[in-house]
C-alpha cells in the first residue's frame, strides 16, 4: 500500500464488460474492457511496444495513428496520467491493450487514472489477456489487422471478418490526419525535463528552423529549442516557396504515421528543397528524405517499437540504446545508389537506422533521439543539426563523436 509520502488517487473502476481482440488470422483474445467501455468496435493494425513505462507518451504519439497498441510490460497505469506528459493533443492510437490495469494510481504528479483518461478520450482499452501470447503471435506471423470490441452482439466470427476487412497501413497517408493545419511558432524548451548530465549550451546566435509537422512529437520540438533553434511549425504539405518565405536556416522533417510511399506531396517538396537548405529528419522524416533522394521503402514484418533498440553508429563504432516506433524501413541498396551513405544500423535485424548525403547537407535517423519515453543516448543529434547549419555539410563521424562526448561530458561543454 502507498505511504502518506506517496499521494495516490482512488482505486480505478471495477473491471468493465467483456471485450475481445480478433486478429485477421482468426485468433481471438477474451478479456475485460476499460476506458471508454460503451459497446463499440474499432479496427487497426495490432502492434506491441516493449517499453517498461511511458504509456502516456506512447498513446499520444501521432506515429501510432491507425494502430491498436499492446504493451509487453504486464502492469500498466500504476502512475496515472497528467497533462504535462502529452506528446500531442490527445490519444492517437485506435485502441490499447494491457495484461493488467493497475487498480491504484500512486504518483504525486498524477491528475487522473489511465482508465478515466481513456474514457474521457473515447478510447477503448482491453485488459486481462495474455499479452505474451499476443506478442509471440505478432512476432511469428507479422503485423496483423485487428478488431477490438466491447460489443457482445457480435460473434467471434463476425469480429474476425471485421478485422480482415480493416484497411492496411500499407498505402495509407495518415499524416494528413495528424498534422497541424496552420503555422505555429513553438517556444517551449525541455525545462525541468532537461537531463542533468548532458547539458550543452544552445548555439549562439540561435538558428531559424522550419519544422514540417508530419505528426511531430512535442518533445522533438522541445529538443530543437533546447539545441538553439527558433522553430516555426508548418503543415506537412507546405509548398517549398511557402517554406522559404520564413527564411529558415534549416529544415526539420518530423516523425509520423502510415506508409511513407503514400505521403507523395511532402516527398516531392523535399526533392525540390534538397541542396537549398540543411535538412534533418527523424523516423518518417528519414523515410521521406530517402524517397526524395530516390530510395525505396518497405514494410517491416512487425516493426520496431520500444525503448531498448540497439543501434550502432557505423562511423564511431558506438552503440546507442534507442527509442523507436516505426513499421516501415528504407532499402539500403537503393539509398546508396541515390548518393547517400549509411551512418547507423539496427543490431537486431541490420536494417538502416540513419544516413547522411555525400554532397548535400542532409542527414536523418530512423529512431527517436528525443526519447519520451526511452533513453537519452542520442540527443547529440540535435547538436549535429545546428552544427550542420553552421558548416553547410552533413555531420562526419568525428563531429558526431564530438557532439556525443559533449553530451556525455567527456570533453568541455560547448559555450
């Protein structure tokens, strides 16, 4: 039981009605509904995340649009929810699955329980199923379309058919659903979230940066501010001439959901801007920049989602433990033919995790250096972006190593 020194909210509501998850391969899991429990059925691609905590950041990450997310850690909800930890305006995924929903919230920052927050957000959750079995199924068969339902009028057979008729993520442009519609001036930095280790003074003078919002997490924007950028956020399909009207010194391309091959307007605009501006991309931004150069992308079997993905920097030989959330990847051979060179690779499956162009000031990574949730091993990449703006060329291995050492306080902090 929590002590007096650990404030807690009242126990969450008792288990809700029966709910089910049906996969397109005819597997059906039976459990209890939580969150928004009124009879309903939602569809999406079932996926799993291996993070031990950070469920609120996962739920509000726009990259999860169109997906039903299962957490592999068995207990979720124990520290509640608060508005300060949102990564967007609200829950982005279609549904949420946990092995066990904590019946007590114990955290001095908690404003409400996970159950009540999902109820307010209109999101259906499922608890009480064997998430290990679900994860093994997805790891063996691959990504599967799914139907999550609290409607007891539907049979299992009907739910399986609903899952089979659900749209695939392949070929879908979900960026248009999550991007901001109007320009925004962003000025919030990391504040109290800035790590005590790895403090680096922002560049001076500050750099004007346009961030293309393809579904940007807020912590990415905070890290750009922290690194010394004055950030203007523009919609995903903003034309090159409209971007250049802001007189940016650099361009950032954000993360986002769906199939990169379907986000053709942004790809075409980036193609016109390469060589005219220093450009840095994260996650979907990595894929869109690769396609703009002429590379191909493909769908991964079950994607990379979690806070423990090992990535090696090919130039320095160092391994970073990274936060990731993507279901597509860049074909390495086609990217090399397009004039780029790999800088990072995933040590689990050897897929591409980062590249730099050999001629233009362009570099990108497939993972999330801003974390939230996850480790901070890769925050140095934001410093590499501002350095690229200064030099007009992509970061070398030596420059990456120096930036990482600054963050690790292995050399004097930059002033």
